């Protein structure tokens, strides 16, 4: 964790040439100050004193993300920005075709100290991603993409781009990094391209499970970890939402590359992990899976109850 995160060059170029004054403005159709963007009780009504609702939508459209989502048959999209707390806003993207949101993210500004980080970043600003939902309410699960733990609808397959937009947002508001606690193994898998676990033992465990080729496919591994059906020796691997951080500058990267973390990483390496197949067969949530027909490989491995097929 000595390197800062790398952003796709296309997104980075757009970020650098973006009109900053446009980020604070509402559209021309606005009627005065309908969202309370002006100062109220001495507080700014901009997210992190930087983004209005219209300004954030302008940024996301400039990156082309909303257009790419609409091209997937999601209908006309509208971005809303809940500014009840300007330093802990909620960003939601709704479609005119579905009641459920396409994107729903809650973020807040915190200090390194609040995250449990030591000097020199204890007083530095970070954006903390409290929750993130990326879903296609117009699709149903099938056996090519079965339901994963915590999912209501299939995903968008755009998590990498959306996460990078949040990282650029963090950089824009002066944060030295972004942090989160992944609620599931597959969420950590998606975030791992840019985020690393602060705890070395957690990083080593995640790396080892992810690297074990016998623990595949990913959707089955996700359920196995969720249900406590992965073992190391005689110990069950339990998923815990440990802190992950994506450093945006050299100081944050260096502060996270501690001797304690490196020592924990080395101690935890070398452990082997295996699938407890009997456990997974007993606990597998067949009632949440797509209807038949299912792949023969799944039938042979998991042996679904006769009454459910």
C-alpha cells in the first residue's frame, strides 16, 4: 500500500478540464433556490461546499456515466442529492421505468482519527462510503449471474467506473483518501482494485481466499464465505467488514504502509483455505436462486433438494 490509487486516463482527463464553477450551479429550470443551496443558518447547502445537485449531475454526465447507463435500457435517469447534512450527502439515481433506484450511495466526511488511523493522517479528511447500491431493477437473476448475498436485483457491471467517480469526487473536495467497510466478500472483491485492507491479517486472508482457484465460481465462493462454509485448518472463515482505504496522495499511502500492517500480513500468509462442501450443501439458499434449468455442474456439486427442482 505504498502507491496512490490510479484512475482511468479518460476519466482523469475529463476531471482535469471540468468547469469548476458548473459544479455549484443548478440548471436554468430551477426556481430560485428550490433545494436550499444558498446559505441557511450559516451553513452551506453544497455537498462538501463543492457540489450542488445540478453540479453533480453535470459532472456525472460529463464523464459519460449516465449516458452509458441509459444505453443499457434503464430509461431516462435523474440524479438527486439529499443535502440534509451537506457533509454526509446521499446520492441517488432514479429511472423513470422502475421504482427501485439504479444507484444509491451515502457518503460522509470523516477524519483519519475517526477511522482509527494514526499520524500523520489522523487529522486529514477522508470520504467514507457508508453504503453503495448499484443495480438493474429491469433484470432478473439467471444461472449465468445468480443472486449474490445482499442483492435485490442483478448488478450493473459498472462498479469499477462508479467507484472511480467517487474517488475523483473525494479528490475534488480535498480528501486524502476514501474509506469503506465492505459488507460482503464479493463487495470487497469489487473494491479491491482501488482499496486495500488497513489490517494486514485481513488483507492476507482476503488475498489467499481470492487466489485459491478451487474456490470458484465467484458467486458460489461469495455464498460459501457468507454462510461460514470456507475453512482454514479447523477454523471457519467468518466475513467481517474490516476497514479498506484507497489513498489519494503519497502521505496517506505512506501512513497506511506501517510496520504493524506488514508484520501482520507476513504472519497471515501461507494459510490454506478450502470449501466445506457439506456445509454449503446444507445451508445453500435454494429459495433465493433462479428457477431451473440449472447448470449440470451446479447440480452435481451442490445436489439441490429434489422438491426445489
